[in-house]
């Protein structure tokens, strides 16, 4: 069971609505989310050391904890439009992680923290890694799509080239899942064109990242 409220606030209000989320409360929320995302990273990094069933169990347990975290977060913001507005990115990021539409912990973390500039830097690093041969084009698709989707939701304008990449590579499951969450939160997930029918070559192998991004 998650308790998002610090002990010092247990008997009081979760925060002053006029000033938004209490600093200590936000710190507590971010620390719990950070711990869960670290567990997801551990599951990925331990693939070569643990049996497949152990890795899957760790992931399942972490996703279950994320669901409890999401429920606690939802109860906290219910009826408080200031909190809804301030924590919308975190709610979207957590929901994306639970559905496994987003699978890259560091991207989820930056999305939840509402850090578009840091997401842009992560995208540049990803593109550089592909150009230098540190990462394959195929391996870059999932995190690139996650970053672009997060940027669009955070209202960070995408270039026509980025929108085209997102239209081509964003899965139907990701689009549908995040659209549902966006409707609940009153936000925009990805550019409207990205939800239109995809071109016939959408399932083809990705083009080089330095041409697509």
C-alpha cells in the first residue's frame, strides 16, 4: 500500500491549492516513482543473470506496484484541479509504463518530471549512438517513439520530420492507450496526423535514425 503523503502532513492538507503541490509531497511522490522505475531497470539489466521466469516475476511485481501507485495518485488529485494540472504528466507517464506502451525507464522518468529539454537531449544522444554504431536503428525505434510521444504530450512542438517518424513507428496500442489517458486528463497526446491511417510501409524496417529524426 502506498502512502504518498509525508508523515509530517498525515493529519493535514496535502497542500495549499493556491500554491500547487507541496514541495515535500512532490519529493515523496518522485522518490517512490523513482524506486519503481529503478526496479524496472534492474529487471532489464538482470536478464543475463536471472532465469526468464524470475525476470518476468520482477516485472510483474513492479507493474503491480505501479498500479497501486497510480491508484494512490488518482485518489490524491481527485477533485483538485490544481493537482490534476500539475501532476498530469506524471499520471500519463505512469499509465504508459503500466500498459508497457513505454518501456524505457529513463524516458518515463523524464516524462513524469515534465522535462522536455532533457527529453530533447536524450533524443540527441540516441541519434548520436546510432550514427556512431553504438545502437542499431531497430533498437532506437522504441525509445525514439516514446520520447517524441512524451514531447508532443508536453506541448513541445515536433518538426515535420519528427511527426513523420512518429506516424510511421508509433504502434496502434500506444496511440490508443495514451489517447484514452489524454481524454481523461484533457490533454493532447501526439500530433493529430499520427492517429490517422498509417502508410503501407509503416511496418517496414525503420530507416536510419539520422534520416528519420
